[in-house]
C-alpha cells in the first residue's frame, strides 16, 4: 500500500516562505501534486505536475508557488513564497500511480499564515 508522508508545514508571517515535501513509500507515478483545504471550505487544487513535466497551477498561487518532483526520491515539493493569510489551510499531497491510475493522498500538513 502506497503511503504519502508530507512535511514542512508550520506557522509563517505574511510575506514569508515555506517549502513542503511529500515522499511516497513506493510506486511509480504519472502525476503528483498538492491540494489544500481551509476550515469550512472544500478541498481545492493548488498545483500538479505530470511525469513529462507539465504543470497546472491554481490562479491564486501562480507566480508565488512552484511545484517540482524528484522521481528518483519519489518526492514532490511545493515552494511557497509571498504567503498570504488566505493561504492558511491543510495542504495534502496526492499521487496517481502510472499503471493502475489509483490516486493516493497524504495525511495533510498544516500551513498557517499569520502575524
């Protein structure tokens, strides 16, 4: 069973930066990415990246967040800059397995942007 483990969340001031990481226990993936869920809101897309390098960003994070993947380490990263209070949420890592196309989710990591 594939497990995704996120790290890197925490408390940061507005305008600050954080880097999230998510490592898979096994498997080969066609895509990996990040979603987030704020209190009282639905889970929403942040960014995804396919194995051929195509990226998809939500409009509200473009030019501030950068997704990257190290397939050798089975790790996806999310570099977040110019953070805003509205970026506060639990951030979830996701990965789609290449053959079975099963989707897996991490347990989430809290990001809080506050002064």
